[in-house]
């Protein structure tokens, strides 16, 4: 009998969808393509020599521990350090409130598996980070979009969505948000909106999942207090990561949550990987404790700021005025909106790839099929020179589109 693998898969596998971003990662490996697609840190900024020296010292001095398994919840010294870091940011937190994970994606997966049942409505930003939405949908959660503008998720529109759900006899389990320099838009949620959304969470009895991988990569201004620091009812689950502020290869992230949540997460994590990599945890702790991680963060903030400013300068020079784009205070992402009379962004992307430029069209960031005329640009990987070349090539494409389509509206940025 011929084997049919599709008959062997569990029913939940049908809910697992690949990310459109993954489809463009292969492009980043082709040196001739200038990619604004992936939100990876710049590999040239990794402090390879310093890390090599630190690992050698770590193996020599702590090898019997650094190369061994570590507790499921993570190295105690690292969790203690993270707790102090969180307390400096106004979060009431101890080591026992923290679970170390293999990056933020494992954190999103574990939390979704713990909290989301098939058919559960889950509030998400619209547009939302694809990895977060994917984790929710893989567990059968049904995303309910809350529109994001320059001030973050809109509380009024969230309340309207909550009222609609209430009439259907439904209550969302949680609201998933990236409040600082959001992926994909780059927007930051204001303190006023955070407080109003916390009030809604209390009144409608849902949790808030706060994902903050970029919050420390700030180029200007100040960042509002975290949802977690404003939380008085233990409704907020906080996710942090060393992937963007240090290096991603060690895969060190963390979850801060209520004691019962942490207890259940540890049990769930035992069946997933038993424990995260101890070598990476001890490396982070060692280099963070002596201040190196913060020093390196200050260095890369200056470098990424140059790239962000180069992107803005070249967009202003090359993009027609009817194309709008965001100006984030930090992070890696700029959200581009094309006029309705332009071709859909995926068609523009096809022409861009022909000229060896890549970005991510915006539809995948929506749960409802919208976003056809939007795109995400990441400035973290290409060099300043390649940013100039890539945006110039796109500018040529837009001029060709303008010659084919009448310019109906010019919107001032």
C-alpha cells in the first residue's frame, strides 16, 4: 500500500502556515540582491572577537556547568540578573517569575499552547507581527484585528471589537501587542493608550501579551512605561530577548508572568526542549554582568540610527510624494503605504526582485486579507551604500508606475 503522509498528520497541522517572510530569506543569501525583507541584526555588528574571548574564558572557568544541562526555567543567576533589569524598568519581578526561552518565538509558542484553545478569539494589532499571529493560529486561535495608527492600537476600536464579541457570547483570552517600535509598522503605543487598554483588559477580563524585542534600540525620545510596569492585576505577560540587543545565535529570550502561569509554562517547556542552551545563557550573564552588553547596545544604536536616517533620506529623494512611510523612534522597521491606484504591493515586489531588490509586501501582516497596498522595509541588514542603491532602483519602478497611471493624489508626509 502506498503511504499517504497527509493522512498521518494530526488535525492541528492544518492550522500551521508558513511565513511569507521565510520565502524571502533565501534572497538575503544571494549577494546580488539588496534585501529590505528580513528583520535580522547586521552580522557585521556582532562583536566576534570579544565573544570568542568570553567563550574561551567561560569554558576554562565554568566549563563543567556551561556545557551541562540547565534547569528548565533557566540559569538562576541569569534570571536574577533579568529580574533586576526588569525592576529598573518599573516591573515588580523576582527570578522565580521568569522563564528563559529559546528566543521570543518559543515564548510565543509556549504561551499560545498554554492559553489558546481552538476557536478562541485573540485580539491582535492590525497589522501584526507574523510570528506572533502564526503561533496563535497554530493553536486554533482566531485573530481579531485592532487597527494600529501612529499612537499604537486604538482603544476605541478595541472596545467596539470587544462589544461585538460580547454580543456573540465570546470573550478574548488575550491581546497580543508589540508596543515599542512595532513590527511591522515601527509605531510606538503611547502611555495614555496603554493605560486605556489595561482598563479594557480589566473590564473585559482578558490578558495582555507584551512582546518587546526592540524596545532598547531607541534612536530618539523616550519610551513609555511598559504594560507590565503599569499592571496592577498580574494581567500582563511580558516577553523579552537578547537577540536584537546582543546576538541572535544564542537564542536567549525570557517570559515574565504570574506564579501559576510560570509554573505551567515550565511544565510545558519540559516536553518541548527540557531546557534552553546553558552555554548561551551563561555567556549572556557573564557579558551582561560586566556591562559589556549595554556598551555594545550603545554602539549598535548609533550604527542602526545611521541606517535608518539613510533610508529616510533616500526615500525622500527617490519616492514620489504620494507614497507614505512611517518614521520610527527605534527598532528596525518602516511601514510603506502605496496609493490605491498603484498596483498591489506583491506586484511591485515582483518588479523589484527583477532588479535585485527585496522587501515584504504587507498582506501577511493582516488577519483579514487587507494590506494589499502596504509593505514592510527593514533597514537593519543592508549597508548605507546598498540602501542608497536599493531605494534608487525602487524609485525608478515608481516613476514607471506614475507614467502608466495618472497621479490622483499627493499626500504630504
